[in-house]
């Protein structure tokens, strides 16, 4: 219900969806949700900032194996 009234209000949902897609080996879909967790929500609370930091570190880890393979 709240998501209809105020979309993207709960950043942890985006993080959890991203992690779920990542575990299902759907990296492109995971990337979309992790980016939303980082970019769509203002860091109003400590939890928001924690979700943003964790989401960003997961995104970086997703890219790291590609960079290592190229090197």
C-alpha cells in the first residue's frame, strides 16, 4: 500500500530484490535493483545509509571479476 502512495520509500526492498536476483544468477536484473537502492532513495536514516553503502559495494563486486579478467 505505501509503495503506491510513495514509491521507493523503503530502500531495503530494492537491496533485497537485487540480492535475490543475484543469487538467481540474473545479474542484469540485480544491477537494476541495486542501482535503485543506491540512487532512488535519499539517505534519511542510518538504515538508509547502510542500505546504500551495502548496495554500492555489491555493485562494485559484480564488476570486479570483469576487471580482473581483462587485466
